[in-house]
C-alpha cells in the first residue's frame, strides 16, 4: 500500500472510535487536559505504528492497548512531573449549582484508585464507566474472561478496602477530637458497608 492509503485507512478506522477513546483518556487521567495530552500522544504512537497492525478487525483493542501503555508510562514518571493544577476540574464542577457531591465523589474515586496499578485503573474505567464487556476486556488484555472477572473483582475489593480503611481512620480521628472536646467534622463520611 502507498503511504497515502495507510494514512487514509488509519483515519477511517479511527473515526468511529475517536470520541469514545478521547473520553476514556480523560476518565483514566481524571483530567481533561491530561486526558487530551494522553490521547494525542496515543494517536501519534498509533499512527506511527499503524503498519505493524496485522488485522484491521483488531484496531479497537490495539488502539486501547496503546492508550493504556501510554498511561502506564505516565504514571511511572516522577511525581513532580505528573503534578498539575485542578483548575479545569474545578471549572467543570462550577457548572452545577452545588458541586460538593461531584467533588466529594471525585475525591473518593481518586483515593480508591490510588491503590490500583495503571492496568487495573484502565480495566475498571473501561468496564464500569465506558461499558466494555468482559469479553472485550479479555480480547484487549489477551486473557480469559474468567481471569478478567477475577482481576475486576480484586480491583473492586482493593478499592473498597481502601475506602473502608480511610473512613475508619477518619472516624477514629473524630472520636479523638470528641474526647478532646471539639466537634467532629462531618465532611468525608461515607457509608460503604
């Protein structure tokens, strides 16, 4: 194939996946700006390596594998290179008259995601937020459906355990504050059981 036909075919295959893949990147990074950067970097990598794709029917899992690998590389960077402001997140929540619930949910989700690897985060986002089936995930990770179900179960369990651990620490701090005579703070309570 000529170079022009490779380019045209890449964009034809990308077009139906474009919006969903971009939103996946934003959800995965929990930031519009970082998600867009990840998406652009992933598109560049995919376009550059498009000739290596042997089966065009596997374009979707191939593209998402590139995105996940890019995200994994980003999370391995030193923390000071990953730190960015929350300006866009704050702006996004200001559209709602009362953004406190959205901000609280985002904080809890961020706390729960900290205990997961980049692959586990990607898997949970794809399954829970993007609606990918277990079969789709099995094809993407080249694993059996049973292995994917077990991985999802363990990831959810880790997330729940982290939230429970955090709320128990928070409750013990409240009890200590009560014993000292101050009023406990109601922010951060979450009934997870």
